[in-house]
DNA sequence: CGCCAGATTGACT
DNA sequence: GTCAATCTGGCGG
């Protein structure tokens, strides 16, 4: 089997919703020294620009959210309640957007991930946006890293997983759009919130 | 500088 | 189910 190829820039230069759906099954790779920590992306969320009340871009361009206006395929990383959120910049030309990586299925260097998280329950290892960044040692140092570069510390490569896709409203946001923008691989045990625990909508 | 909100998590009733 | 820890960025004084 040939080594997986990184996803090209054009992959990310599309509507965030499309990118969120197509990132499912792809493989996130974190290089730490000689080790490659890998996980299959099993859950994502799409965020738009100023028209999206749940988006970090809703208040217009600030220093911390500038990557959302930047080149598609860069990492956009910020902190929420002491947890780092890993996003991929994704939008059409002259637009704004990002995709949040919410859960991974651990693939390789699982021992290292467990050591980083100090848990021995593999289900809890990378099932959640804050959990996976801890397991893969991802923080603001990697903000704006180019995820199309296999020479870098963090990148995304093609996967070969056939899967069925589920969708729901986004998790944990205060003001959601009336649109399902969370996507996950159906039946995958590493998805952060089980299907039956999802309410039909976040709308008031 | 202090205050507050937030795309969370883990511990606990 | 409840609830607090803990950090960062934005904003007001």
C-alpha cells in the first residue's frame, strides 16, 4: 500500500459544510519527534463567518480569529475552558470559515496518546475536541500550521474508510443556526456524543 | 487591571 | 442530572 497523500489546498477551498463532511474518514497525523500519532477523523462541525452566531468570526476580524480569513488548509487553534480546539480553515475564495475536529478514532502511537492524557480507557482518549488535542499534544504553538504539508508537525492525509454519515445540530454552542452542521461517522464508538443523546435542535 | 464569556471536561449527587 | 476548574481573549475603567 502506498503512503497516504496529504489533502491538497483545493480540498479546503470549498464551503465549510462540504469540507466538514468530506473530512470524515481522513487521517490526522501529529509528528512528535520520530513518532507519528494518527487518528481517523470521525466527527466534525462546520462554522461560517459573520452570519453565523456560533462562529468565532461572528464579531468580525480579531487577532485571535484571523486565521478564519486566511488560506484554506491552515490550522486554526484557540482555547475554550482550558481546552485547545483544533480547526481547519475552510472556505471559498474571499470568504470566511472553519471546520472543528471533534473526535478521532486512534490509529497509531496509542500508548503515547494515553500517556499524554493519563487515561486508560481508549473510548475516552480522543472522543471530544479538548481530549484529542491533549492526546496529540496540540496547542497554540501549532496555530496556522499548514495541514497540507507532510513535512510539518501536523497534517491530514487521505483515508480509505467507507462509512455512513450522520448529522445533527452543533454541540455546546449557545446560539446555533437552524441548520445541521455537525457530522459524524454513524455507529463509530469514538464519536463524542452518542446519537440517542442528541436533542432534535438547539433552537430556542 | 478586573471582569466576563466560552465550539469543554471530569468529578460527583 | 449538577457543578466548578482553569485559560485565553476582549473589553471597560
